[in-house]
């Protein structure tokens, strides 16, 4: 039995017991029926008289009826029938007229209603279409009136009162319009000065034609989310052909860091197990571009590129020893991409843009192409087409499609009446993608045009400086950053890059304050391992022990594997230790071959020194504090130098049997001669992907030593030393005669064959 359903309490399952009834003869029944008929006739005759005389009390009539009935019952031996609560007989009893219940009347009324409705519809009495049309018209008119009343509270400038405006009105959100400057000339292409950093979206003060305040950042308008332009340009992988022999490029990412002369503080991800098809490239959403490298073993080679693994999470506080207050994120202004004409087709543009945002790139491209064909004068439609082509190139990994996007971005920027924000966004994205394809010089031209159009935009000038650095044009970059610091002396991005340039010019002491203040600023683009690396290196060279404080901070922020191991191009998970034995490397055959033939190798090197000492080129990476250090290179980045091998044919023939050395694209094979009185600064190599072998050829008895981390060792003639040069190491040559060794770099033994084939060269 369920709760609230006690059926037995309301209704009985069986009828109540009836009173005993005696047998009634047929004659008595007939007589009773005659008496009832007489009673009924008498009652009908008395009704008019009762009405004329004002009526008789109902109670008297009832009492008389009851008395007559009881007397009749007693005479006939019958039981009185049950009466209802109102004193009337139950229906069907006593021969009275049948009474209708309330339910019956309700049913009758319902049927009448149904019949009436059917009649109205069938005979078309009411015009329902006109009634519905009037209701809709009333709703629309009421909505317009209501929006007109609430338009005064429109805080985001989109022309209507929405959820974001309500949040501002209720105090749940603050409007940025109080601090934003309104544009005095909306059609002007050169906006006010932009003070934004490298990963900021293209911005500018946006106003509606009526001078309303700029839209709130939380607006749901599809125009609010445009792709951010990347200020620090990428280098390209090997499969791309740059515009200049010294150009190279690398896949690009949204945030890009600065330039480095000894490597980049990044870690290599594990390469995929499937080889890259020719003519395709790494997607920019997965990897970041890099800057020019002047690593320890470069020796005049082309700049190398590598991929980057996102750094591990690190502590947020502590750019200095003092606590740093957390800064609230600055909300970006909504860019103004629509001109007056584009606003008339905003619905079509938004529909195509929504397809692109949902990842339906092919459909979005078709939609934007239709818009461009229909409205060729629309800058926003053409810009949307370029974005869709860019996305499709990313999806298809197609350089051809990416080149189409680059061209379309240019077309969008050249259309008349393009807004300043659209012009800026289109050209900046064009510069990024040119850099991604290795068109570094073309990217430089695009950025120069941007700076001409927006001369007060400091962020664009910072990007232009990076473009000069990518072309090894330190002089041009230095001039750009000097101009930035003249107008924005506290710009951290410009400071840290300017400090880097000073250090590259060997102005060690002068570079320190710029590097330090740039890192302490915490501005976007400054928290990069390269700058921690160079600041610490500069401090070490001036004898400042605070260098290890910055190394430690760089390690905490995920830029270095440890304070000692500060390489910049890394593959995670590789065994890390400063010193190795031949057995640990697994390259025992190579070690034995070198040690067995060390005299042959030595004699060929001495013959080259005697014939032409000029073939030993001076070390040019600014690693020496003092002295002379020359190198004679046989292999670099896995490429053999045929001219060098002609001088030492036996040595090269021996090495060609060991691909772990000759195929090491992140290393070198070379002779190294160091004169007495030479000191090499503490430094680290660029990658953890290699190990370095030193074979002693001519070693003075005393005064030559090498330190790796906190362990110092000496060379022996005919013996191999193996260490990981991604750890800090330092060299002294305090002997009375020169020291000659043979350097052979090999792949880290834990790298797979696929990794060795796909890792970018250094």
C-alpha cells in the first residue's frame, strides 16, 4: 500500500448490508403504486396554491411526508429508505424525479465549448493569422522600445543592452571605457600609441560611429577574438629554403622569445615515430620558432633551429629576492575590424567567422570566398579569407596554402577604408607567417611598413628589432632598441634585448643592468632562459657571485635542467651526468679505434699545423678570457668538410666507420690547439643530446686541466675523456707549451634512431 493512497478509507470494497425486507404480495405492490401516484397528483395540484399563499414551511411538508411514509411503512412492514445529508432521497428511490450531478453539468458545458470552437474554426469566424501577426508586431515594437530605453546603459558599445552591460550596471564588472580614450578621427589609419607587449592582440581604441565607449572584453561578438600576432619571429626547419644563405627558420608559436648567441633555453620533445613527408612543416601551434644561435661549436655554421617543450610549472614569485606583488592581468581592448561598409554585411561575416571558430575551416573558407566575390571592397571579408587559409594550411600542413594566406593578408591590408586595427593585424600576421616560411627579409620589409604606419607603436618596433637580430644585423637591432628606450626607458622587452646586444659586443659590464632590469620587469617576452643564461654568464665574468642566484632562478622557472646543466636545446628524460665512461656510452668500439690510432691522428694534425697554421681558425664565440685557441674542423652538424679532410685523410677515413660521430648533427669533429696562458670562461654547450670525447694528442705534463661541474681532470696522451658539455665546464692552459686534443661529439646513447634522424642540427 503506497502512501497517500488509502483507498479502503474512502470507499468500501463491498456494498453496505441491506435491512431485512418481508415478502410483499403482488396485490400490496399494486396498491402501493396507486397510492404513490395519487400522492404525486395531489402534490402537483397543491404547488400553485402554495405559491399563491406565500408557500408553506418546507419543514412542515417534510415532516408530513416523513410521517406518512413511516406510517405506510409500518402498515406494509417495510424499512424506510436511506436519505442523503440534505434530506432528499437517493436517486432512483421512492419514484421521484431523477437528479443530475454537478459532473453531468460540467460534461455538458465542455461539450458545448468544443462545439462552439469547432464552429468558429469551420465557419472562419475569427482571422487567427491577423491576430498572430498583431501579437508579433507588438512584441517587436515592445522590444525596440525597451532596447531604446536601456541603450543609455550600453557600456560595451555594441548598440544593445546585453548580459555584459547588465553586469556593469549591477557592479559585477567594471567598464574599461572610463580609462580608454575615444578616437577623434575614426577613419584615421594611424591610431594612438600602443603600449603593449609581444603577445598582445592587435588593439586600438575602438568607438562606435556615435562615439560610444569601446566594447567590454567579455563581449560575445565574434570579432573580439582575432589571432594574436607574434613579435619574435621564427626560423625555419631544414626543408625550407630561406631568402638569404644565412637565413633559417623554425616553426613559430604564439609567444616567441629573444635571440641567443650560445643556444636557446628550450627542451626538445620526443619526435614522432612517423617521418615527416617532404614539403610539409611543423605546425606553429605545437612548436615555437627560435632565434639565431652562436653556440660553442657553431664555427661559422648556419643558425640552427629546434623545437620546444613547454617548461614545467615553476614558482610564480621571486624575480628578485624581495617578494613581488602579483599583477592583475590587463584586459585587452576589442579591436575594431569593421568599417562602415562591413557593418552592413556583419551578419554574413559573423556566420563565416563562426564556422572558422568551430574548426570547420573548409566551409569557412568557402563562405569567405563567396563574400569576397560578392563584396570585393570588403577588407574584413578578405581578412577572414586569409585567416581561413592560414588555418587550413595549419590543418593540411601545406606550405602552398600558407603562401596563399600570406598573399591574402597583403591584399586585405591594401584595400581602401581598412580600419587601423585590421591593417595592423593583417600585416603583423603576414610578417609572422613570412618568418615561419623562412622569408626573413620579406618579414623585415613588412614590419618596416608597419612601423611607418604606426610610428608610436613600441611593440611593433620591438618586433622590428628582433627581425634585425634574425638576420644577424645587430647594428640595426641596436638602433631600433635605442629608439624605443628613448621614448620608453622602462620598457623591459627593449632593455633585455639591448643588454643581449651589448653582451654580444663584449660590453660585459654594460650589459648587466639592462639584462637584470629587463628580467625584473616581468614584461612578456622577458622571462626567457636565454636572458637568465647571459645575465649569469656576464656576472660570472665580472666576478659577481650573484650569477648562481640567477641560474637558480632560471632553474626554478623551468629554463634549466639544473644550476649546473644549463643547455638550451634539450630532450627530456635523457640520462644526465657530467662525466661518462666508455662502457656507459656504449661506444667502446669508437673509443678503442681512436686510442689505438691516436699517433696517426696526431701526426696528421701536426702536419697541417706545420704546413699552414692559418687553417686553425681562432675561436670566435667569445668564450676566452685570454690566450689563443684555434680549431680545425672536419665535420660540423653531420656534414663533412671535404677540404679539411684532404689534410688529414687517414683520420677522416677512420671516423667514417662510426655514424654515431659523423652523423651527429648536433655536434662537431675537430682538432683543438690551445696556447699557454689561455683561460676559457665557465660555459655550457647548447644541447643535452650529445656527449663530447677528448682524445689527448700533445699534452704538457703540468698546467692543463678541465673542470666539469665541481670535478677537475687532466688529459693524457692517447687517452679519451668523455663528458657531457651541457654541464658547466671551464678550461685552463697554464703550461709552457701548446696543448693539442682531438674533439669528437657523439649522439647521447639514449636517443633513438628516429630521434637522431629528425632532431634539428646545432
